[in-house]
């Protein structure tokens, strides 16, 4: 099934077509920039007006640079893709170019914009820790194993 283009803007980057729009989030008071490829493999959300220290983009689709996302919601620290709550095609092109360059050096964060361990898994019990660790946590919240390789926030 194709993505509806009604009330959505089109942009082509590197011979690939994308749709983008800005809309209020259904579950919060946030205003969100949505960018999706016509084949739905690339799908990124960006909340406007985020603080710089915890600013992230949420990747929903399977494609995100060289990172395999598996289609699950993953969040990565990112630069700013708006100007005082306004989004232009230039901002969207910047987001698409940033996402295409994403690799394993990009910092993954949880829903609060706080760092998560590399891979998001505990080395001892194998549980997924994405979104579970506080910034000051030093051990797995399930098995108390020390968490090694935590990322640092790049602000």
C-alpha cells in the first residue's frame, strides 16, 4: 500500500522520492516532522523544539544509513532540523542527508534522549536495555551486571 500524499510535501534527494509533513503528535502536545520514503522503508520522526542536549530523531523504518534497525523504534542524537519551530525543504534535505550518512558511530538514546549501552543489550543476561537505564546507572536493572561501553551524550 502506498503512502498517502494528500496534504504532504514531496522532495527528491539522490533520485529518491520522499513525502514530508509537520503535524501535532496524537499522544502528546509535541509538533512532529514526519519524513517517509514512498516505499515506506525510510521513516523518521523529529519533534520540533527539542533541547540541544537531548535532541533526537526517531527511526521507525528499516533504512537508516548503514545501521540495521529491524523496523523497531530507535532514537539517535541529531542536529537541529528546524528553525524556531518552522520547517523548510532545506531542513528536510539536511535530515535526509544526515540520515544517509548514519553509521555505527552515531549515538543511540532512549525516549528521554539519554544514552543507552552499545547494542542496547546487557552482556550478562542479554536483556534489551534501550530506554531502561538512567544516566547515572552503572549496572543492568535486571541482573546488576556492570554495564560496559555506555555512550556519552554528545550534546
